[in-house]
């Protein structure tokens, strides 16, 4: 089969993609072939400067040596021993994450949605055992927690409300950064409050410090859990190793994915010892903590820590902010926002998708989470030269679009 595809030209490959891949997304007529550092190349040899980073996934850039070497070494030793047994990379990685966070326990899985499912289940288990059966979880409008039935139910997207009915019940959506709306709905059925400290898919909306600290107090006063979805914000993305460090509080549960594996499918749910309430059979997964993923995750997170990439993300994020601010008036940017290397800005005339498409033609990958905004989430290894090149292409497109 490999030889058949090697013999196909690009048109034939695209035709095969259209006929064989289940339609779930609009994709451009390109096929990515390989990558290195800040760049991807398609099957026709065109290069793309990547300011999407696999949706904040390729934190070390494309095909970093530390990942490649770890995969080779671990694959030669042990790939999978089943979730029934401990393995050394699992223990090593769990120790690293707990040593560098405020948490005591880790559950490993493969995707952000699975990690969030685990957090939801753990909160409801705690509610069942210690909060008189409380099961409701308060989440935020425009929050995003995944695409399983439960995490779609937790997600605050208006146009998802009617999808795949009946939804999983027990989620109460309130406006983001509005503490009064939370106070109005907390009751004896509430077991947790769950949110992203910075809403990524919602458009890079940052939680206020006072809001987060008030949420912590509400949870403490009512004996309920505070869950931070750090799928997109964790592992150095915001200028801290974890975004909760910006707020002077500690969540009770935190979920991680995306950058945790540098592109390898991996996620984790972390919690305090107090909430270590699962019993055998409550939670699991065939690929939970398999050695290959654990070795890669340890290598990636260790590299983030040793290379001080959170601090570099803060510096480079400020540089991007400054460069955008320089051209803000010229092109009518509004509300440049975010932390570290999770940034966005608003544009006039809702031309976000058009800007993204024109940048793609010129070899620059950007994202438009909403038609009125552009999001930037490059690898944590981005350099000033990459930022300058991005701004150059962006300006050329903006001159054409506006």
C-alpha cells in the first residue's frame, strides 16, 4: 500500500483524501508531508511558517530530536505492557508532573477530551460520596472542553446545543468573567466549577485575577471542586509552566493535553490527594500510561523545563504583541490580547477566514477562531526572525484584504 501512494501524483492523493477520509472538517487542498522546527512542507515542496503549532500542540517545533530519539529508544525497549501494570516511564513522568505542580496524583490518557471526561467523572464521584449526591458542574459560555458527548455538553458553544441530543445533563453554563452569574446558580446539587483560565477556541478570552480568586473562594465556601482545563494553556504556553500560576490560587483538578506530548497523542488529569476517590473499574483506558507515550511525555516536559521555555514564551509573546501594536492603527486592529504565546487580535469586517486563506497561499499558517479575530499559538521555540517573517506576510495580506 505504501508504494501505491508513493507512485500517486498530488491530484491523485487529493482525490483519494476526498473519497476515503470521513468528512468532519473543511480542509484546504494541500497535503502536509514533513516538518522541522517552525516549518511544514507539503507534498509539492512548498514551505509554511507555522503559527498554529498543531493547535498549540507542537510546543518544541516539528520533529524535534529529543522526541525522535526518545521514540526510537523506548520503542526498542517496551511499547505497551497494558494498563494492568506499572511501567518505569509512567512512574518517572508522574513524578515530574507532581514535582512541578501543586498536585499529588495523575491519570494518563490519550486526548484532551478524555482527560476532561476523567475530571468530570472524578468531580461527580466526589459529589456522590461526600456532597450528598451533588452532580452539577458549572461551566462557561464560549468555553471548550472537547467533542465527546459529555465534554460537548460541558462546552458553552451556542450552536452545539441541539447537536447529538439528548445531551448529557448536569452542566450549567454561565457568562465568563461574571462572578455574580456563578453565585446565582451554585446550589446543593453543585459539585464543581470547570473552566479554561484562557478560553482558546472561544477567541483567547483571559480570566480576570479577581474572578478566578472569587471562584476559588466560592468553591472553598461550598466544599466543591475547582477544575482548570489547561489543555491549551498548560506546559509553558502562557509564560508560566501552568496558567493557574498567574492567579495566586491552586485548582483541585487540572487537565493537560496538546503540548504535553509535543505532537504525540497524550493527556493527563491531575488532582489533589483529597480527591483520590476512584475505585477499581471507575476509570481506565487501553492506552492509559503506555510506556511509549510516557517516555515521550517525560522527554517533552523535561525539555520545556530545562530549556526554560515558559520564560521564553513570555518574552516572545511580548515581542509579538509589540510588533502587532506597531501596525495596529494602520490596519484597525482591536483588543490585542492573551498571555505568552497564546495571543489573538480582532479585525474589522469579519475577514478572519479570508486573511487565513490568503496567508496560507503565501506560506503562513494562522487561525481564525471567530470571523472577527486571528489567533496565534506558535511553537514555544519561535524566534524573533520567525515573528518578523510572520508580520511581513501578514502585512502583505492585510494590504490586499483591506
